[in-house]
């Protein structure tokens, strides 16, 4: 454990000068950045960027044709089984390589994962590497690991990844996230995390690290040299406590890429913004988001079970004018009763939204626990519950003023299944780390703001604050 004040004790750099260098490197570079997002929260740091919700040839080609340096493909693979994510990543890797070859373009793939280290790692990047080498005629030299995400309080210092709780930095391996039933882990040191997750195939002692001292010392040549030395899919851990650290790193990274080095990436949202040189943008206001006149209420659906989400839900209950409905998700064990619960909840929602009242629907706060449970069974059950929760939006016969979804799997299902979005534009963020999509014309409710609220982001009052902006 560290004191949070540690974050401000590093030498300052001239950020404007570093930014100018980074923009220069990005302009010279010809790679298209394809970001695979394992849930919809990965656009937490960008704006005016496209998100495609499938990986068909047509969608990938549209992404490559855009003027933007990067585009996102939502995989939702954190809600997939091993078999499902294997199939998806083999398909994506092949399609991306073939489109790039047809268009005569170079590309890199960023596997955007969770800033608290949950997800199908190392499986996904290993599959992507295999396809890039098979279909893209690339030799992938290294994998860059960078789970830094300042807006969510995730920092890496001396190779140890921390989660900020109040004035304390807690090693990630000691948090509730490390106890995840499907994606749990023990190591907070990212070098050891790599060894743990790869089951010893990559030793902690062989992992290269880029230190905060090197980054704050603007040691571009030394960092570039380290990156240029990597081979055989070697691992590189990037320390970071602020965006300036990643700006410095990305300058060196582009210089290594210019020397012909190829990399795969497993990072959180903070890295993508700097790698793509996406500019800062002020937080969104109501007039930036709600572009249609409506007297209808909005809908908020809460699926995440993290303690943070539960405390945010309690704070939201102090807002006047919102009607709260507890959805009995425990009925998932009885198909008939579960169906009746869905129908009754939906009927109530429609009455309230039509009357101009905003509705907040939330699953039972205590996670259902069964004897002799398995990670796969728990995941399948949670997906079934998420399917039900998304139907509480997707089956609405009235158009809500806005939709907020709380939780990774929940927000993906609401975006793709309930709202039927094929392509969305990221407007920006309503609060730090909380992105807003504008739904496309093909979607169920075209043009409405869809607020994607991660389960593990924000302070106790943040959900309340976001809702108050929209009301």
C-alpha cells in the first residue's frame, strides 16, 4: 500500500513540448490503429471516434477508410467463454489482416482490456499475434502491457499496479477485482502477473520494464533502444501515473516502429488516447448530448455487482423524481418466474417513462452464490441475467430521453442487443472515465445519448452527478 500523494512526487515535464513531438511522430506514421474493446467502456478517454459493434469485412473496411487514425471494434469478449473469444479473435485477426492487405495499409491492433487486469489474457493477444503472422505477413516482436487509467484511479509504479481508494493506493492483487470468479489473479507486480497468467511461459525476470524515472527523464533514445531489443513476442511493462508518461513512451514507441519493430498491445483506455494522439475535450453538458425534444423520462439500468456500484446506487437514491425498481435477478434459477419478473418490470417502466419519469432498474445487490459453482457456470448465469436486463431496454415500446447502463457486460448488451447499434460515435465523457455514445440511424432509438458507466469507475457521488446532468 502507498499514500496517494506519491503520485505527485515525480519531476514535472514540459507536456506541450512532448505533445508536439508526439503529434510529429503520429503524422509520420502510416499505421491504422484498430482497437478491440472487450467491453464498451474502453472509449473512456476519446471523442469523435467511431465504434463498430461487429467485425464483418464491411465494418472493418469502413474503419480503415476513415480519416481518423484509429477506430474501435466492440468485441464484448469479457462476457465470452474461452471458446467464444477464441473464435472471435481468430476471425478478427484474419479480417483485419486481409482488409489491410487489400488496401495496402499497415496496421497495429490494441487489445483494450480492463484496468484492473480482468479478462482473457494472454489468450486474446496470442491469438491476434498468430493471425497477424499468418495472414498479415508480420513478425510480432513484442507485447506492450499498460493498464494505466488515471480517470479510474489505476496507476503503475515500480511495476506494481495500484487501484486508488481515497488517499490510498492498494496493490491490484489485494482488491475485490483480483477475486473475480472468472478472471481472478494474485500478482500485483505486472512482471509477476505476466508469469502467472502465461503459466511460466514468460518469466518475470525476462519482462522488460519502462520506468517512471526514464519517462520523466525524457530518455527517448534509451526507451526506443529497449523497444528495439525486444523479440519473440517478449513482454514490455509500462509504468505510468499521468498522461505525460504515456506521451513520452509513445514518442519512443513510434520511433521503434519506424525502425520496423512490430508490437501487440494489451492496455487500458488511458494508453489508447495517447497512442492515437487524441486531444483533450471538456466534459459533456446536457445540450451536448440530448439533441431531441422529448417529454419522456430516461432509463438507468444497473447490472454491476461491485461494491463501488452499490454505493453509487445508494447515492443515486437521494435524487428526487427517479423511480427505483429492484429486478429480482435471483429468479434466473426458475425460467417461468424469471420470465414473469421481466414482463412485470417492463410494464412498470413503460408507464413511468411515458409519464416523463426517469426509471432506475437494478439487479439484486448480493451476488447469487451456489454450492459447487464453476467459473464457466457463473459466467453463463451472469450472461443470462444480462440478457434479461438488456431486454428491459430493448423491449421498450416508448423511446426514453436517454439510456444509462452500469457495468461492463450490461453496457455491451444494452448497446448491441437492446439498442441494436451497428456504429456509434463517441461524443466524449459525461464525467471522467464515463463515455457517451450517440446512437446511429440504424439503432432502435436513433440519436439518443447512451451513457456507458463502468462498474469500477467513479466516486460514490459520480453516478448521481451524471444523472443530474441529464435530468
